[in-house]
């Protein structure tokens, strides 16, 4: 039996209350609906690695905002123009059902967010001003991560061109994250009885604090966050395993840390799926990252994670996570690294090329 690592820090009291409310929601929903099936995705012939994308990942938004929303369109554009994928591989998700959001978020927060009744202070904390467009894109993005998880269970690997909103807590958003797509996906896969254990590998440069809080008392989900210690969020939560990296770390040392932890986690926890947040903000040119990984370092990181999982028969669904650069084309291109790594694994492991 796998023994969870001891926690060094405890969630604050408000976070603990949020967890209890949402755990009750999830337990109740599973008991009532365990024989239902959320997914309307039929078994289909996949023409290559499944890529999940929706034009609705982008909505009307200030052009000079730090969060470069147009990057989501750029990701798909570069994947197509560089002949990494064909449109036959691209699948559109549906907007996530509000009932599934309530598996990990409090009903009060879900209802207020969807209806536009969050306060000015709550909106300030997220970095976004509420709009119907924001609601739509968040629901589609969360639906995209869920579809990636469902298709990964069927085909071994699936990649979204969005996702990784790991700062969203049960009762509020934060840090450009409004709905926690990784947490919702894990909860729905449990609900569908597709998995018994989920490992969330979060390699965004910022700690996955919202995800850690949501699952802090859930032994079926293991949260692994490897991030820059002296970076946002200032007040960290406690993941099942946190690796806080020193500022300025480069490819060699970063990859050495990853190689020392991930194989042990896969062997010890033995997850049924890995949800992988491949944030590119550890890149040396990222405006908020404070680490010094190169393009090649990110590719080695992503290939290692995906290949290690698939080589052990563990499905992996990827999301693009964070990344910040005024040059939106360079940023979008950087976000395609995980898809390029996944294609290489797909060709060698899945298709036997």
C-alpha cells in the first residue's frame, strides 16, 4: 500500500472548509451517478495523436493584457503550418457541464461565476474582469482538458491546446485561473469509474496551489508540483510532493530533479492516468518564470514525462499551462513543444514507428 508523503504545511482553515464542502459534493455525486456516463464521445478511429482545440478558447479580451489569450489560436496554427499535425487529428470539446464543476468547486462559487455575480475584489484576484466571453472560454477549456483525459484513457495520449488552470480554488479563482480544469477532469474520471488513482504532474513554474488544496485530503489523487520556490504564489499550499527549485536553475539540474522523482512516483503510486501540466514559464525568456530552461530543455522535459508514462502503460493527458512573453508568436510556438514531444512518443510507442 502506498503511503502518502507527510505534509510539512497545513492548508489554512478557510481552505479546509472549502475542501470539506467539495469532497461532500463529489462523494454524493459519485454515489448517485456511478452508473451514468458523462462522455458522449464515441469510440472513434483516431487519425494520429488526438489534439483537443476549440476556437472558443479565445474570447474578446484586452490586447495588452499580461495573459496573452490569442496564444491558443497560435498554438494550433504553428502545429498545422509546421506539419506537426493534420486537422484530422483535431477534436472540439463541449463546454463543461456546471454540475461537473461542482464536484470540485463550491456550488455558490460556480453559480456566482457563471451568472456574473462575483465581486470586484474576487475578479481582481483572478486578474480578469468578468464577461460572458470569459465564462464561455473557461467552460470550453475545462471541457477540453476533460476530453483529453477521456481520450487518453482510450488511446494512451491526448493533448489539449489549452488548460492548466491550477490556481483556481474551491470557492474562488486566482492568478488567471477561474475553473480548475485538472481537478474537474480528475473528479469526472472518478465519476465515470474510468480510474481509481490519478497523478497530477504539474511542471508549471508556479506551484499548483489550487489543485493541491482541492485534493489535500483525497488519497486517490497525488499532486506533484515542481516549481520555482521564490515565485507566485507567495503563500504556498502543500502538495503531496513539492519540489521548490532555486531561481535560475538550468536544463541539466532541472532534468536531474525530475529524473530523481518521477520514476519513483509512478512506481509507488501506480496511477491509472497522469494529468500533465506542461507550463512553459520555466523558459529562460519567460517574463515571470525566474528559471533558465532552453527550448531543448523543455522538449527533453516533456518527452521524458510522456515517454516514461506510456512506457509503463500509463495514459497521459497534457495541457499547456502558463507562459508569458510579449512576443505572442514566440510564446505560442513555445507552447507547441509538448505536442511535438507527444507526437514523437506517439509515433515510437503507440504506432510502433
